[in-house]
């Protein structure tokens, strides 16, 4: 799973923040690594330098093999909480999306991508 981190001009942290994001994403989404080809992380400061309530935003876009991309967004008071919230949302969304590929007995369903 390739992880690409994008930030705006108002986000501090540089490479150390990007490495933390990669490590956390790999740990929290490790069970999906066979299904995700690329994860794009977008970290933004909504207020652009001013502080406020829920002014940090994290958007995650997971490129899932043979499926449509899955995108989630979370906002919080700091970047860590926004990222953790988005990763948790993404894990739930992937569970739902990938769960549709199999029926309750583990067989492929008609919803599986045909090639």
C-alpha cells in the first residue's frame, strides 16, 4: 500500500508529520493492505492560521483494487484527532464496501467486479 501525504501551507510538521501519518495509517489499515493500492492523505487548516473549533481537516482517499475509490473526511481541533477520526471512518467504510463483495458464506456475490 502506497501512502501519499499532502498538506497545505498552514500545516506545520513537514517530514516528521508525514512519517507519523504513514506509520499510523499502516498500523490502523494493515488488514486492508491487500485491497488498497494507494492511500492519499490531505491535511488542511480550514481557518488558514487562525485557531478555532474544528479548524483542522483530514480527507482520506483509498484506491481500492477493482472497486471505486473510497473517500472520507474528518474535522477536529488538532491534526492528530482529525487524522485518527478519518482513519476510523475509512476502516468502517472499507469494511462495509468490501463486505459487499462476499456473501455471508464467504462466496463471491453478483456485486463483485467482473473482468
